[in-house]
C-alpha cells in the first residue's frame, strides 16, 4: 500500500488552486472573446491526447514484462498498472478539455449568455491539464529507467546462474 506523501498533496493542492487565479481574473471571458487561444488549446490537447494514447499502449504492452517467475511479473505488473491508471486519468482530462472546447464554441455560436460560465470552466481545466502534463516527461523517463534497470538485473542474474 502506498504511503501518504505530503509533498504530493501540496503539489496537488497547488495544481488545483493556482489556475483559480486566472479563472477569477477573467480567463474565461478572454477565451470567449478571442478564438485564437481556443484553437491553440484544441490543437495542443489533441496532440497531447494522441501522444498519451501511444504511450499508454506501449507501457501497457504485456510483452514488455521481463521474463522470470510469475510472482516477479505480478509485482512488476502492479506497478505498471498504477502508472497506467494515472496516465489514463490524464488522457480523460485531455478529452474533457476538448469536449469543453466544443461546448464553449457551440454556446458562443448560439449566444447562450446564461451558459458563458463554461468558458471559465474550460480555461480552468485547460490550465489544470497543462500543469498535470508537466510531470509527464519525467514519468516516462522513470518508466524507461526502471525497465532498463530490470533488464540489466535480469541479464546479470542470467549470467551468474
């Protein structure tokens, strides 16, 4: 079982709290008035979602488990599944941002002023998703380093036996 990490809790609070400031200061209204930022956000999150989908496919490939006992594979698979779950949540967040982009464009086109709050939600979640994405390269690097370490250990053990 994973232990509570206060640094991760503070990071999560900052990730969810910091984007409230621009949202409060009118980020949603700026996104509503100008279409260019929304286009860029849509482009960036489409690319990020496609890239993350490929990463999840590669990381979750059962063929990537190293040979050995079933118990060792089980332990390795548990760690991979936890990492996959985090990446899957991030992927879903990207899809939510893209769905909010479409919804905000429809609301703007129809002139539904009572629904303009969606622009604030869209801006907030776009910033949250971006901040969450900052750890993604480090997570991928850690996964690769762990796999390399396991492969080196497996070859070392094979050579010694």
